[in-house]
């Protein structure tokens, strides 16, 4: 019997192989995979969490990261009041 960690590794490898195989199956599929490439913007995620009042790391509540969220993601000082900052 597999331990959960081993099952996760085995399933992850199979899923990745299936994606690669499907993308390599035809030029149409390859273009579709390339077009749907998603990039995660952590600053955008943290800005939404701060607006919603969810838990965030202390590093986003002060310093350079806070300034970046205010400048580029539409937050203001009122959004940080609920965190005591």
C-alpha cells in the first residue's frame, strides 16, 4: 500500500505526462496550451486578500511590499487599518 506522499508523487507524474502527451499530439493542442498559459501574480492575490480582510503575511503590511500594493494595486491606508498598520 502506498503512503499518501507516494501516491501524490505518482499521480502528479501521470498527470504531467498526460498534459505533455496531449500538447504534443497536434499543433492545435500545442497552440491551445500555449495560449492558456497562466501566470500567478502574488501581489494581486495579496491585494485582494487585504481588501477582503483575509490573513496575509506581515511582509505585505509594511515596507516595500506595502508601497507596491498601494502604488500598483489600488490599495490605500484605510485598507491596512484592520491589520493595525
